[in-house]
């Protein structure tokens, strides 16, 4: 795993966490693949929330792509 890639994504997630935590949720970085797909897990109130898809696409993915332009995609994993 490329530590620099991982740290850039983790730093970007730190910008998002306060908003998720305000609603009782959180996010965990699972993996950054070699082709720059980011895998995350939604935690707390965000896990299973009906709005989680919107949170991912309109919130998390947009912020991550802005902060880490080389990012290709953000996907949610269950485990």
C-alpha cells in the first residue's frame, strides 16, 4: 500500500468526519487500491441509513475528489 496515497485520503476524510459525527455517524478508511479506488465503511448512524448513498455521492466522494484529484471512485464496503 502506498502510504502517501493512504495519508492523503485519510486527511481528506478528517474534513468530512465532523459532519458525519454531528448526525451520529462516522467513516472508516478500509483501503486505497493501486488504481486509486477508495473503499470506506460507514459507521454508527450512517451505517444502513436510507440517505447513505446520497451522503457518499454528494458528500464524501465530492470532498475526496476535490482534495485528492487523482481519486477515481469511492465505494462503501460492509466489512
